[in-house]
């Protein structure tokens, strides 16, 4: 049956392929050949087209396709040198205006995506956090979480009721080779996991009860490439039982993601959106194959707690994946078609 609250039976991670004209105009803007107003107008038009696409295929959760961003996460963080030499602050709203525009062009549930606070730490790292500013990380956690809470409060006041915190840092902890490299660099992956728990718990402390917050765990998505591999078992019990999310968007499009057995740790209140449809290649999956995979997953988590989506966004950066616009539409429509068959609605 269709659900009244997100995540929806057929959902999607967020980013959509950027139109070629928009990408070209962004380059012209960076070269000083186009104005900020011209770029903003082109972004507005691309968002309207992206919303129309999502609505036409039958999705209920609608994003702006991240059309205003060059990168899914670096457009949110304002420290391009990736060195923290002062207190973490949020002097002004970051994505609130973008959300307000999105909500003005759809009557369906508008979803805002932004990087998880865990991503801020992993982009900087302990070695690049000034110890005179933060001798220990407890104050860092509280300052960063407070900045996020301020952004979330303003988004909520603007009408946001569906928020997604995207995270590659937790998924990278599933990769044993990457964990080994972290240790070589002086970082303890288990300590990083604990820090992530503290950050996310503090970020979502006292959030409004009618605000649905999900996360998406990604192993890398740049022009159809990936960085990490390994099943979720290394982090499953911690993330499912200690992170206060309502839903988890998880990659399950190929063998890199492991099997479904870690889903046994998911609590009864949460939903898992299975990323069974790949956004990395254009070949369309067979619906019967996806139904079999849902059957496999339901051995570990009841079907009523499951949803389906593409495994990641189609354009985590402005370049986009090696997928065409027609293929993108087909994959989104497939998720909706599958949900109608399995659950009787989206």
C-alpha cells in the first residue's frame, strides 16, 4: 500500500543529470562570460523540468535534482582548504532558499538533501583541526551539530518535512582496505564510527517529530565510478541501532554491497530503501529480477519495512554519470512500476 510519510515505496536518492546547456552556462559563469542571474534562471528552469520528470514517472518524493550544485557535498561546506582554523559556525542559511524554490514548484513532498555532519569531519580529519581551537573533539561535535541544527530548524520553518543526510564516510568503513589505509594515516576507523554516532545523535537531538530524516550510504559516485566495496556487516549493528534515522537508503545494485543479512539489525520503526536499480550504467534492470531480490531481502527484514530506489543519484557532481536522460527516466519509472506491483502503490 502507498505510504503517507516518507521514505516512499518508490523513492530516489536525489541528484539528476544536468542538462548540457546548464553545464555549459555554469562554465561560462566561471569564466566571467555569464552573470549569476543568468545562471540562476537556467537553474530554475532545469529544476522545473526535473520536477516535471519526477512527477510524470509517479514519484511522491521530489528533489531539485541538485541542479544548483557542482558537488553533492562541497557546495554545503564553506572551507575549501579543508583545514579548520576557527570555530565551526553557520553565519547564514545554506540550502534554505534552494528548498523554498523547490517547494514552490511542486505540490508533492519536497525532499532536501545535504551532506551528513560525518562528512565534514572526514573531509577535514583530526590532523587538520587546530588543537588550539579544539583540544578535544567534544566541543567540535557540539559546535558542528549546533550549526546543523540551526540549518535544519530554518528548513523546517520553511516547510521541509523530508530531509536526507548523505554519507560516504560510513560506507567507506565497510571496506577493509580503506580501513587499513585510515590506520596508516593515524585515524582509527572504529573511533571515527563512534564520532559519527555522536555527531548524528547531537545533530538530530530534539528534532520535530513530524520531520522525517533519512540517510544515504554511498561507496562513491563520480562519473559512474566508485571508491569502496564491502558489505554493511562492519557497521550495520551500530548504524541501525544507534543512529536516529527514520530510513536508510542503501546500495544493493551489485556484489560490492554484500548480501542482505545485515538488515536483521534494522529496528522496527525504520525503513530501508533498497538501491536495487543502478544509476551507474544505462542498461535497464528486469522487473522480475528485482522482485526476486526483494524476496531475498524480506528474509531479513519484513517487506512492509522495505522500499526501492536507484542505488545512488545520477549526478553526484555536475559531470553526471554515464547514463542518458531517457535511461534515467526509465530507471525512475521502473522503481515506481515495481512498487505498484509489490506494495500496490508508491
